[in-house]
C-alpha cells in the first residue's frame, strides 16, 4: 500500500466516510463529518501512521486532502 492509499484510509476512518469520498477536493467543513473533533482525530492518526509530529501551523493549515499531502511532503513522506 502506498502512502496516498494510507492517507486516504486515514481520512476515511477519521471522518467516518466512504473512501471514495476522499479526493483532493475534500476540504475542511465541506462535509458535516469533518468538524474540529474529527480534525484532531485525523491529525493524531496521521502522526501515528506516518511517525510524524505535525507542528501547530501545519495542523491549522491542513484544510484539504490535497493540502495534507503537501504538508506531509515537508516531513519526507513521499507521494
């Protein structure tokens, strides 16, 4: 499983949505499931799976699936 697939699964699980809904266009507050609580669950799972410790600015900037990939690239996660 590649890193994009892992990240898609993390999003689907944290937001409790079908994996098919996880696209680059998926953004914070664009669906009711992605609220502040789900966002923190998402961050925790990303940190756990990719062995990162996202800084506060990155946590706040993670506003879409596409942005999540961009942020994780800064932590040497390849997509």
